C-alpha cells in the first residue's frame, strides 16, 4: 500500500518504531506470553514501563529529583479543573492568558474555583496572534498559559517572565518539539495524543516545592496530585497501552534529541509557510511572527476551491488537512513524527493545484 501522509491534528502521527513495538506487544508483551492489553499493571514487567517512561521525561527535559512526573487520565481538559482545585485558594487570584479555545476552556473551569485575572487575550482578532507586553500580577497564586494553539495555529516561543509567580503551562501540542528550560516551570501538562503517544493518557510534570503550596482544604482523592505522585501513576489502573506507546515514543525523541527535533520541525514549517506565501491560491491566517510550527493554518483565497482542493489532496493520499470545524479552512499538523517528505508532497500538491487553475 502506498504511503499515506498523516497531517491529523490529534490523535496524530507516531514514529514507526513505537507503532511496531506496540504491534509486537499486543501479541506478546515483554516475553510474558500475554498481550499488552491483558497484562496486569501491577506486574514487574509493566511497572518497568512506567518507571522508564517517567525517567525518559526527566532525561529529555533535564529535570532532577525536585520534579515529579505522573501519567494521568481525563486528557488536558481534566487539568483545567485539577490545577485550580489544587492551587486556587479562597481569596486568591490566578492569572491566565486567553489565546484560543483550550485556553478559554481552562479559564472557564478555573472560574468555578476562584478569582481569575485574564491578563491578556487575542480574542479581539479571532486568536490570530499571541498577546505581548502584558504584566503578570505579583500576587497571583499562579500564571497559566498555552504554548501552542492547535485550532488557530499560533505558538508561544519565548517563556514569559513570571517574576516569581508560579508558572503553569499547557504544552499539549508542542511538548518535546524543541529545547526549552523546563526548570522555569512549576507545572507542565500535556495530552499525549499529539507529540508523545496515543490518546488515553496525560503527562503532568510538577515541581515538588509547588506541590507543597496546594490548598489546605480536603480534595477528592482522584483529583489530588499528591495522591498520584505518591503512588507513581498507579493509584488507579493507568492507561496501560497509552503509556507503553509513550515510552517508545520518548525513546525515539531522546535518540533524536530536542535540538535535532527542532531543526526537523523548523525545516518542515519553513517549507510549507514559504509555499503558502508564494502560492497565488493560498493565504495564511495568523500573524507571521506567531506562526505555529506544529499546526499550520491556511485558507484558499477563493473559498469555492476548498472542497475541490481537499478532494485533490485525498487523491494524493494527503490525509487530515481539513481545518477544525469551528474555524474551517485548512490545517496541516506537522508533529514530530511527520517526515519532511510528507510536507514536500503537500507542497507539490499545492503547486499542481495552482497550475490547474492558471
């Protein structure tokens, strides 16, 4: 079967090494004679998976024992509630920026637990840029922002100066895509299904000193970070298959290295954005300085050509290019595992489509 080029925004493309390891483990996991789908999460073979996945996160991000790493469930969306539930106390205010749908949902959930100060927003221009020049209040109990906005196609490349305010970040769609100083963050979370693994688990990285600042009130056990950290991601049955695939994806990321991964991702994004800017039929939808390397959003200048172009892409085995249902247009997700040849295939299709309309 000829290659299908996967531009899906998530669940998204995975490295072939992780897919093949998963296929093998479905038949015989770690020599147990059992499928990964039926093995006990309390077996020594599976406990080794969680331990390695946890250590790989620390190795890749160069984090020490002052950080805890856990794999949880409920997606990044559950973190929208868990974070304020654990840290937004009575009479306190949390600071947020609003840069898209997921940031908006995080703000909405935080307001259920306490005061929220939206210090900056790009909603006035349909989230087509990243706000800059805002001030984070010194008395905020934490500052939350989203690095990459999958629906609108913007990305934050510089770490905000929080001036001592605990820094909390949703990195669901660009974690492990480039080097960054993870030690500047108090909490990082990321749904696995874009750059790290399949749907079903969520990575949470917490600085232990921040953990000590949680609210004093009694929390539901399943929503208490301390419980999950104390139990090593095993308080309840974890997402066994998802964490296994994450482990193999993290092995691949560590082997490639974040510096080389950034070079890969920049080359892919530059190739596609250069064609969007050159091609007479297409136009980008966000400020150029804030263009995401992970999710490239663009439209046809003549909307009547959109369905025809998407059908043309399907004939070329270019999959997942339809924009999010809330914004329409086109979206090419260029996550870590996507190869440059796939982006070149899309660029070739754009050029051929342009020629057909000239």
